[in-house]
C-alpha cells in the first residue's frame, strides 16, 4: 500500500513538472508572438507614415478612368465649365503646372474677381487649352490628379468621374462608330462605281451599248 501511494505521488510530481514546463513553453511562445505582432504593427505604422509623407497614399497616381481618356481628345468649353465647378482653392498651382506664368495668373485673378473663384478657374482653363499650350482634357485631369495632394487643391473627384468616366468614352465610341459607318458607305459607293466601269468596258469590247442605252434605242 505504501509503495502504491509512493508511486502515485511520484507520478503526480512528474505531471506537475511537465505542466510547469508546458506553461513555460506557452509563455515563451506568447511573448515571441506578441513581439512579432508588435514589430509588424510598428513596421506597418512606419510604412504608413512614409507613404503619407511622400504623398503616395493620398495620391496613388492617375485615376484609372483618366487613363482611358484618349490623349488627343480636346477639352470642350462645356468640359471647362464643368471642371471649374468642381475645382476649388489652390487652382493657381494647376495653372502653373499647365504652363501659365505668374503674371498671367495674376491678371486672371484681377480681371475676373467679380465673378468669383469659379469664373477665375474657368478662364484659367480656357487659357491652358488655347494655343500655344493646347492642353487636352487628359492633360488637365492627369496634372490635377498628380499635384492635388502636393498643393492641397480642392477637387471633387466623384463629381468629375460622373461626367468624364463614362460620358466621354461613350461619346468617343459613338463617334468612332459613326465614322466607321461613313467609311463603309464610301467603300460601297467606290465598289459600285468600279463594277459599273467594268460593265461599261466589257460592253465596249463586245461592241454593245450598255443595257440602259439598248432599252432607250429599242423604245
């Protein structure tokens, strides 16, 4: 009996040691994991700060829908009017980046101050789209996207995308479709004329007048 109790006590002692070892291992693993998690969070935080400082996160490059606008598409007057409605403070920096000099921008601010900021932006954009600068719609939007964060320009992209993301692309597709139809009509006319010339040549070789002439003579 005494030997049995001694065996049980010995087993319990070993189990307690194993349990303590298990707790110790768990504690080590938890500490290691928490350090990795903390380090990972710190790394992410550092990257986040660097991105903010570099302006990458707040301005991740050209909007995808801007990239889809054909580079040669001009900015129509109604496009300019719409743009001027959804661009705010800092618009002078957009004018500078698009090629306008400081004096020109000063004159625009002075000459159109009574019409307010929207009128000033409108005439600034008219200047950059006119010769010699000739900025296209894509030039304006890409430049605005690139410098927005750097100069804290106020832009309502959601409103601009409503107009330019689909409307311009669909309009261009419709125009291309119309041109293709006109080209096909011209091709059909040319093919018809070629067939008529060939028919006349065959008739002249055979010594016969065209069918239409024969009918008139017969009558």
